[in-house]
C-alpha cells in the first residue's frame, strides 16, 4: 500500500471487522483479491482523505523537474529503466542517436505517461521510485519476473547506499528468474507458496 492516511482509521469498527473476517492464507491470489483489494475497499469507504504517495501525476511532475535539472545523470537514469516496459522507447532512442536532448525528454515523458497508465508503478518504474523518490521498498519479484536484471538492481541499491546490497542480490539470485525455473517451482511461486 502506497497511500498516506490517518492512523486513527485502523481503530474504526469496519476496519477491525475486516481483520476479524480475513482468513490468513498462503495463496497469493487470495491475498491480493481478499486482502489487498478488500482492505483497500474498506479504507476508501472509511477515510476522510487519502494521499497516494506514488501517483502517476507525482511521478510525471518529479520526472519532468529531474530531467530539466542541470546535474541530472541522464545516462544512468535511462540505464535503470525497465527493458520490459521501456523497450519501445529505448529502441527509438538508439535508432535515432542524433535526436536532441530536449526532444528525447519529450518522447520519454510521453512514453512514461503511457506506461504509468497501463502498469503497476512499482514494477515499471520501481528502480526510479527507489533511487529518485526515496521509496522505502523494492519489490521482491522484479528480478523473478525479469523486469530488471541483476546489474540494474545492484546499481540502484548502491545508489541508495543500502547496507544490505549483497544480501538483497543474494536473495534475488536464490529465487532466480522466471526463465530458469522448473515448471513445478513456477507453479509454487505463482500460488505464493514459495
């Protein structure tokens, strides 16, 4: 959950009733549909005001300001973009190397807007949320789903000066990626059991 709400909401009867009825289950699908979606529904009904921390608007606004900053590391920023989500933009960028920096920024913002409208921000823009927005998380399945490679993850963790870089990379390696899983392991991971 990447929302900012008043902590008193957790004392409200409907929220407490939700937790009493919720059954803890190891199924990922159940946790998402009954846990995340169910809790979100109750929170939205009970909250007076909600602030979404990593909304598309905030990401676009911050990205624009960073792109216009003179000391911004353009090359590193583009290296950390997900190949899965930004492959069209990267292909376009490399096929037109003579394109001006200003034009590149406009094309990028347009592509970013499309991606944010159609994807999970923590997947498509996960490393940027970590490095540029100081997000206090990094999703566990970014390498498994082959959204980012290990070198991208390591660079991002080093930028954040995480003392746990080696442990996190080791955890990603132990879990592996989707393309190197046996069918049985893939099923267990999809079910949320492993």
